[in-house]
């Protein structure tokens, strides 16, 4: 889908190319029971589809991760923000 959008908006291609350079980090709330019920690992999905070097963390919170659990969210983000790789 993103690549189709990039064809319509050529300026977006540089942003999409960053996925190959900067691995994304994913975070999701611990209340996502549908993920657990279906055995879905969000990081594995991202690695298999568009971001082979993705990392991620489940955060014990509701929908608003940063507001509901700021300390755990920060701990999960710091390695991503400080890793020079």
C-alpha cells in the first residue's frame, strides 16, 4: 500500500526508503488480547513484511502508551533512540 502511495506522491519515496536504513520500533498495549489469542507477534509481522530489522515491545497500558505508562515506554524507546547503528 505504501509503495502505491509513493507512486502517486514521488516525494514520499525518500521516506519509504528510510525503512531500509532506520529500523522501526513498534510498541503495542498489553490489552491487545486479539494479538495473543491469534498468536500474532507484531514484530515478526513487521520483519516478514516491510521492516526486516524491526524491534518492538509490549507495554502494559491501555491505548495511550505514553500517558498511561510513561516509564516503561521510555525504557522501551531509549535503546532505539540511542543506538548509533
